[in-house]
């Protein structure tokens, strides 16, 4: 497999995370009564067990995979737990719509920050696609009802900005540790689970999930808060980081489509316009992916 094909394949693998993250809202509709950090701790614990099982089934050593540089550990745990910590702090201190939109600046930041990576070139198609995706996300998350940024919620807005910077920084800096195997994410999930549980003990009271909620938690831990981080790790290390950044805006698009399909949301003109903008942004950014050239040379014997 040549370099171009390998990069394209890694990009497609990374994009699986976007599909999995789209399931997040649908699963969490069943989990409104579960405290957020209890939920984070449980989901990352399941993700840890999933990762350990995946490594073992492939004949690897879990302990061996976890022997990685300290910098990779700090980046991984800070990215996984830090994003969720500041996201929930933002939601607790600012209106959900505005906080979510600020937090969802991370795909745009990924596109912009990637310009500083060795061997990467930032093209107008990337920036244009990211801006279209952000505009579409504003329509989907804001539901076309307008936004109101009140200075009284500055602490929540600040936490949302930190949240977006942490995840975009993690995603871009992850390229620096491209030799660290994907299996190491198992350890990062374990660290995030422990930090989540500690935060839960300090800030929250335990709520016992019922059978349906346990199934939803299992689904989250295996998918949006599990396998998604493993494929995202591979994609950001070996794929087209700019295209992945723009593709990330597909998560609210797919999430909205699923909510509409299951009767949890309505299709409005703003929803349709937001979907079209996100799709258009993704198409624009994907034009930068080089397709393999066919060998047209004719040999004369």
C-alpha cells in the first residue's frame, strides 16, 4: 500500500468516530438522570475493558502496549478527560446551546492548528469547508432561533473554549506520537475513568441506573465513548487531519437525522439548511484528497 492510499484509509477509519459520536445524543436521551461524571467514569471503564479485550484477542500484551512515553500519557488522558470535564463545567455555568456551539469550535481549530504540523499544508478548501460546517452546526444546534451570549455566563463560555482547545490540541498534537500504538488508548481511557470517578465522588451522588440505562451506558462505552476514540487516534496520527476536522461537523448532522428518525426532533427549514451546509463543507474539504493516478503509459515491445 502506497503512502497516498494509506493516508486515505486512515482518514476513512478516523471518520468512523464521527459516525459513532452521532449516536451520543440518542443514547443520552435515556440517561438524563445519571450524573455526568458518574456517566463519564462508567463509559470510560467499559471502553478500557473493550480496549484490553481487543488487544488480547489480537495476541498482544496489554501491559506492553501501556509502556509509552510520559508525554503520550499526559496528552491522551488530558484530551479524553479534560474535554469532558470542561464541557460539563461549561454546561453547568452557561446556557446549553451557546456552550455547545463554543465547544464545537474544535473541528475548526483542528483545521487551523494543523497548519503547524510538519508536512501539512492548509488550503482554502479546508478553511472554507470548516466555516461551512461551523455555520451548519450553528443552525442545527441553535435550531435557527438565534444566539444570545450574556457576559453573566462568561465562566461557562470560558470553560467551553478550553474544552474546544483541549480536544483540538489533543487531536493535532497526537500526530507527534504516531509511533504510539492505538492500543495505548486503552490506558488513556482507564486514566479518564479514574479521574471521572474521583470527580464524581467529590461533586455528585451516585444514582443507580436501571436495566435500560445500563444498556445505554454499555452502548456508549462500546461506541461513542469507546471505539470512537480508538479509530480517531488512528485517523489523527496517520490520516488527513484537515479533512477529519471538517468531517467532524458530520456528527451533529447525523445525530440530528437519528433524532428525527426516532421521533426525538423535528425537521425544520433551519435543520435542512444546516445539513446542506455541513454536507457542502465536507465535500469542499474532501476535494483536497488526492486520488491515485492511473498508469496511462503504454509499453511497446
